[in-house]
């Protein structure tokens, strides 16, 4: 799988899904009840990944729906300042808001999020707002699982995958399971299967694959089942145990984690995906790409935000080299 | 494609989707405003097809959700009296109702339907109510397009297709496009494509394929695109112009229609599908199967109902032979 | 209380609320599962009352929302043919339907109704569709309790009452409690109290007053509480035990029922209210008005429909006289 | 009107309605896009009024619904720390959130609020959660108009007013019009009229009374119309022009405003109502009560928050005395 095979493509990655606002506790190591001030950051898995790969030097675009309000304006200009193309970003005209995530950081082990996801703009992206001509300009389309959680965003995401497949654009699927927007686990399993079967690259935690399969699975069954369909590279993450990558031709790769002083656990998955995909675009081997993912995650969990904290390539390489 | 390859299967066909009540004008050739009495019949495309194939001698089962009320009871016992297995029929416990279709028959050319489809029970079939062990007992699973129109019935139908595919059960997809339950044409296109790509047999009118493709298509493009995926037999109907069948190996078949004294146009599609599938199960050639479909449609449009009027095999064969 | 005090008024009664379709079992004395044919009638309490008083010779108007479909057309023309003014009838433009009531008549004691009330047009009457100039033309505004069951019909009904009060139009409130459209009993109690306190005439069964008061009440407490507010005439019905009327000045009247061969119990309340109000407009004394109500109810329960069966004054008077 | 007539009452004021979170710009005099930090305060008109009167020394209770989350906990403990009784506060068990108000302070003249009010807990207070025995313990029940904007909070508020009236508890109605939760202006007019007619004290801006009356009104018509019903004291506020109070016996009082260095305009109405009601409980004359209201508003608009900034009586009196 050579992600750079389409040399004419304007974008390395177009990410599709939610862009939100994180409100991170300024005073931490305490329950949120005692946090009196919050800092504002861009958040949301696919937005974070677009930010992450842009900071690493890839050319990224973003497809999503944001409101016509101050939070929407902030997200758009923040992403544009990083060089992300926002021409696929649609403004909601129905008064819907961006999702909010208030973070509570009691200790490195006890983090939680208070979500505002009621009728948020991102879930109202319409299939009619997905443009074939835009998707054709990418080498890879990244779909985040939460975009599948509700109609019409669900149909917009599936249509984007259909258009990518028809036009020879690679599809990466980050499972990104967030229970609060789904109706039932069966529903999640149906759509996760549908999109995973059509993706070239699938990335998720073991728990997320279990959700997709509707049972406690094992890694070998998971990859065997996916390789019957379109997938050719599957990454399964095991938290502090590290992660594995499997390829259709039967190779298995493994990586550990980089120890750090953890402030909070948010943002680990998005930084992992950003750096892993970046390394693939740099045509590193898969084992090295796993290290990039792990190192990037390690850097982000030691810092206050998920998006602002996305590292430069040099920081990642320093950490890998230092090991 | 030998539909009988699984000789152990308990059912020839399991149909999935809506079972409704038709309220047909007793006094016709007038606007419905002047119709003062209505006759009650079982209706709904997949229910009609299950009834049609049962009357022709196939062994059928039905998966769908019906209310715990008098109309639900009537549907269940009507289908059981014809020998249809209803063990996959689920009772709604939330007070939802069956859909209703009041027919208006002004003249053979001017028929219309007044639909009651608000929050109907059939669209609330849950994916958790779909059983792999039941689907495995069929040779063929028939999905009607309307089951895809809303969640959670949509996920139930997709899950049934996934289970059929995993278990070697053939899938037939009757497009059965009814605009009133869909949110947008783009949404229809997304789900029609998804299921058509996974079906072995696809049956629809030219207009329905246009809906799936989001453009005025031509037959050759349609079949070329479907044959890239799983489909191996595609039927395209052209109303009074007859119908065509296309096979993956490049054969094209054609059939005309059987002239009759038309009372109303309702029920033509369901009777067509029933008799076409019956003929395939009888291992008739495809050209003959198209004739069975056309003859059965011709018989039903000359009668008052869609379900009660489903013909015996001998009636169909008499009409074909008489030509 | 002289209902005819405004001699200039164009209408005796304007009724506000739902107009529906009754589908009455043609074959009865059996469960609905075995009823294969249904007859179509106009139904819905305030529509029935408008029909009842029109047939008795009063001048009536109707305010309500009906769909732009065949059932809506039928209702409108049926009422117009009886001389009811429909200029206050609004057409729904959102594709909503009229409510349906399938009647099941197992025996005179075992009648039930299968209701279709999901998103029905009548509950979408908007307060902006209520016209002060229309309401001013009535001597009496009749509100049926079901109009209060959901927004925006609820606000339309309350606004109509406010306009009637400001313009010296009498208000009659028929409690007409139908549990299926209400969210909770507390909600019913809140709105029943609000409107009963502003009405001049309140008519209901003992059970309905209990619903309004949120407890098993007694008649004296009920009328004492209502007479603290605007009401001056309260009718409490006790089914086969007859009915009572109470006036603010302390009078109590009582009437029995007229024995008949009961076919079904539907329509008894609407015919009672029609004839009782008619008698008041005829300036009969209250005791006589109660007899009119009872006699009319007795006639309707012996017949097949609720609206078509509404009697002429001569039929009522014959029955009263015969006693 | 002697607010202290019930000397046994446990609470001076019970306020009913929303308690929310204000997120106030830490960096101000700029558009919100450039504000990167927000401070958290309790907000919502009736919560602010309960806080305001408590800080002035009255005994207050609060009826409302808050979530079982960190923001809900913060609101509850903040109010309890000020001595407010929260035994009438109900916890939402359906995962609903508190409303949020992000403030944008561009300049003293250009303030705006970005509201999160989608499916907020406060609008789900149920009438069954309103207790007669609790309301009986108050001298005065304060209803904020926003509680009337949606069911079931609407019915809960109306039921509370009914119970207050039945039990001799005074009712104050603060119109508090916020367009974002209402369906239509006609709907607002219906419920504002209903509650204003049952209140003893009505407080609002001229614009809010116009909303209630559905037209540009004048003060004299407004009070004449209200005094036909239950009201005996009506306050009409005119922004920088000051405010007027009208009594049923025909007196008119007037007050100006106290000049200050305005930071933002939020919170002016709540602080006004708190101090005005406090002065009435102190049995000040109405003219003095208006001064208390104006002085308190002046203090709050010069400070960063709406709730935390509520003044002590001594601050108000110093400002009045200084004039």
C-alpha cells in the first residue's frame, strides 16, 4: 500500500467528522466542581487528527459542519492558521451548536469528560454536502467512527467512503467509539462493520473492535475477518500494553509505549493516529510508524490540551531516538 | 446461481420488512371522498411477496414488527393460515400501529393511495431482534427497500443482509421505493447502493434504479456498476414496456406484459417478484421466470386486492400458455 | 345565564378541536380481527357536537385543522352540507393526517376503539390561526378537552378562550378526556383546571372531574371549587345513573337515562352535549335540558354511527314525551 | 399588600425555574473568538434572584431540576453555601445537562450571549415534582417566564401558581423573556397572559409586556388590563430611562437609574428584582423599593458576574444615600 501513489493529489489527508470545543480545567488535580476556570481549545477526534498531521507537515483538508457562531468561527480560523483547507467545512444554518467537552482532571488515572452533544452541528452534515470533486483531491480519506452515530452525518460519511472507493482514494477508519451518541451497541456494530469492510486501514483499540464484533474477540479473528473484505492494514491498540499492526499478507508488527509523566489521558488516540499516518506518508516501515504513533501519544498525554499539544516531527523523532 | 443449493434449508424465502393493512375502496371508479366503505386486506410489499410465494407453494417465513392490537392479530393469523412461518415476527410493545393504505380507484389510470405511516411499528424492528439462527434456515433472504428508510429498521435489515452473507444465504433486494418514509433522495441513494452491492438478485423499476444512482441512468451502466460487486442477476422493470433481466456472465433477457382488464395498478410489483422468484426456485430458465412475473402481475392488477388476489401457479401457467 | 343575550351574533355555537374519521365495523358482534369491512363517518367530539346542534337547527361554526387530502375534503364537505360554517377550518400543509378511530363492537357492553392519533393534523392548530373577529361572531365557544392535549393546539384553544372572555362570548368546556394524547395525568389536571376556571358551562363525567382534580372527588367539592371562579353551570354525568346539573346560585337538577337497545356506547357524550346546549339555546329550563341530553344520547347509542345518527329535535321530543 | 402577612412561613421567597452555568469571558473587550479562558458562575434568572435575596438577608428556597453531574453539584452546593434551601431541587436522571451561557463582552454596549439550551434539565421539571406542602411554606412564589417556555416545566410552573393561589401564597411573575426557548410569539403571549393574570406582582420591561400583549402597548393599557384580574402591583422597566410601578389603587411611582462604569449589561434584571422584592419584604414604600432595585442593578452591571456580584444591603443603601 503506497499512500503516495496519486502524486497529483492536492491533499495527503482529508478528515471527515466532528470539530468541537474542549474546555480544559485550568485548575486541575481536583474534581470539576472545584475548577472555576476553563481554557478553550479545538477538539474532536478528526479535527485533532487533521491538526496533528498538519503540524507534522502533511497537507490536510477537513469536512464537517460547524455553527455560524463564535465557537464555529474560532474552530475555522484556528484550523486555517495551521494551513488546513476548510473549503469542505459547512456552516449550520439552523442554530445548532458545536459539541463541548469539559475535562475533569482529578489525577492522571482519574480523568473524565462532561460532554455537551445534544443536537450538535457536526451530526447534521448532509450527504448532499459531500462533494466528489473534493474527495478526489485527497490521497486518503479519514473517517472517524462518531460521524456514523446519527443521521444525516452517518449517510454523509458513508457517501464519502463510497466516493473515495469509486475514485481510488484510500480510506482510513479510526473507530473512535463514544457511547453517548449511539442508540444501541447493535447499531454501532452494524455501521462499524459496514465501514471497516470498505476501509484500507482500520485503527482502533481492542475494546472498539469488540464493540464492532458484538463479542469479546481475539486479534486473529478480527484481522482474518477484515482481510476477507477490503482492508489491508489493521492496527489494534492495547493501552499501556502497546499496539499491533497486521497486514493482509500476514505480517504482524508490535510496539510498546513511551513512558512519560501523564497529566491526563485525553488526546492519546488522536495523536497516535496522526503520527502513525504521517509516518506511512513518509514511507517509513510499519514498525517505525507504530513507534511514531506511540511517541506522539506519549507527548500529548503529558500536556494540557489535545490539539494545541500536537507535536512537531522533531519532538517525536527525538523521543524515539532517545529510547 | 442455484437457489436450491442448500437442500437442508427449512425455508425457501424469508421476507423482511413491513406488513400493513390495505383499506381498499369497496365503491370504486370515483374519488375517495365518495367512497363510504373500505375492505381490509393484508398489505406491504414484503408481506405480499411472502403471501405470493406461499400461495405458489414455496415455504416462506416473515421477519417484521407488528403491533399488539387487532390489526396486528389479523395480519399474523392471515399469514399463518397460508402456512407462512411467523416465528420471526416481533410484537411492538410501545403502542405503535400498523401502517395503513387507503386506496383510491378513480379509473384504471388514476389510482392513488392515502398512507398512514407515522411512527408505524414496522420501522421499529431492532437489530437485536434479528436472529442469525433464523436467517440461516433460509435459502434466500428478501429485503424490501422501505425497511431501509428509517432507524432502527434500517439497521435490522442491514444486519440481516450481513448475517445472510456470512452464512451463505442468497439475498434478493426489491427496491420498493416509497418516498414518504425517506428523509432525502441522497439518503435513499446511500442505502440502496449499500444493499444492492451486497445482494445476489436486485429487482426494481428503472425509476428506482435512477433513485439509487442519483441520476437518470441507463440499463447498461446500472448493471455494469452492480456486477462490480456481489450481484449476479439484475431485473429492471419498464412498466407497460415489459422488463429485462441481466446476468453477470453477460446474458440479457426480455419479457413483455400480459394484457388484461386493469382495475388498479397496486400490487403489480409484489406479484411480479413473487412469481419471478418462484420460477427461479422451480429452476425455470430466466426468460421463463420473467414470464411468470409478468403473468402474475397481470392477474393481480385485474383484481381488487394485492394480497388476497395472489394467483395459484396454475393460473399463471394458464395465462402464459394461452399466449 | 341567557345564551341568546347577544342577538347580533352570527353563530349560536362555534366548536373548536378535532374532526376525525370513524371507521365503524360493518360486521359487528365480533372481534375486529373478524371485521372485514368498515364504514366511514365524520367523528371527533367537537365535530360531532357541531353536527348534532346543526341537525337540531342551531347555527354552528367549526375551528380546527384538517389535512389537504381526501379524508380532509370529506369532512369539510360533510359539515358544509349540514350548514356548518367552515371558514375557521385550516388546512394542514405539512402532510399530517386526520385521526382515525376503528370501532370494535363485540357486544353492547364490549366496545373498543383502535385509534390512529400519531401526529394528527388537529393537534397542530396554531394560536396564530385563531381569529378574534371570528370568535366574536358566536354566542358560545365550545372547547373540547382533547384540544388541550398537545402544543400548539393547546395554545390555540387557550387563546380562543381568552378571546371569548374578552369579547363577552360564553365558553362551554366539554372535558372529553382521551388518555392516549396526554403525557401525564398531572398535565391533564393543570389544563383542565385552567380552562374549567374560565368557562361558563362545564360538562363532564364524574371520572373526568376526578382527572381534573387529581383525586376521587365528590360532586359538591367539585362544584364549590368551580363556582369560586367563572363557572355558573356545571353538569356531572354518571353513566347509567343519569346526570346532574348545578348552578352557581345553588340549584341542583337531576335526570335519569332513557332505556334503549344499545348497539354501542360511542357517541353518547357528544349527542348529550349537543341536545343539552340546544335546549339551553331554546331557553328551556335546566331540568328539561338534561332530559334533551339524555334522550339524544339514548338515540345515538342505538345506532351505527356517532355523527350521522345525531337526531332531529322531533325524535328527541318524541322520546321525552313518550316517557 | 403586606408580603409578611403569613408570619409562620418558613421562607420569604421560593423561586422556581432554571439554574444554569454562566461561562464569563476572562479576557474581555474583545470578540469571544479571542477569549481563551472562561470563569464559571451560577446563572439563570430565578437562581440569580434566589441568590440576590439571600445575600440581602431573606430566607429563600429554590425549585428546579438540575443534572446529576459536576455542574449540577456545583450549583447545588453554591446555593446551599448561601443558605438557600434546595430541598425542592430535583435531580435529572435522564442525562440532561444544565444550560450554559458563554458571555461575550466586546464593550459595555456590545455584549452578547452564546446559549446552550438544547434539552436542558430545567425544562424537564415535572408537575408531579411540585409539592403543595413545600409551596405553602413560602410568603411569596417567584416564577420566571422562561419556566413557561416548554412542557413539562410549563405545567410544573402553572401548577405551582395554582397551588400558591389556593394556599394564600403571593405570586410574583418576572417576565424574563428569552426568545430561544419559545416556539412562537403567540405561544409566549398565551402563557404570559395566563400567569400574569394570576400573579400579585408582575415585573418586566416594556418590550416584555409588548410580547405578552402581542402589540406595541402603552403602560396605561397594560396595567388597566392586568388590574382587571388578580394583579395588584405592576413594575414596568424602561432601561436607561428608569422604571415605573403601578398599584391597583391607582398610584404611580417612578425611579431613575444610578450611573456607574458599566462592564456588561447581564444580570441587571435579576439584581433589580432581588433588591426590589427585598425592600418590599422590609416594608419599605414602593418608591424606595424601586430605588433599591435600580441601585442593585447599577452595582451588578459594573462587575464581572451576575450571581457572585449580587450586593449586600449596605452597598445598596450606600449608593442610594450617596445620591
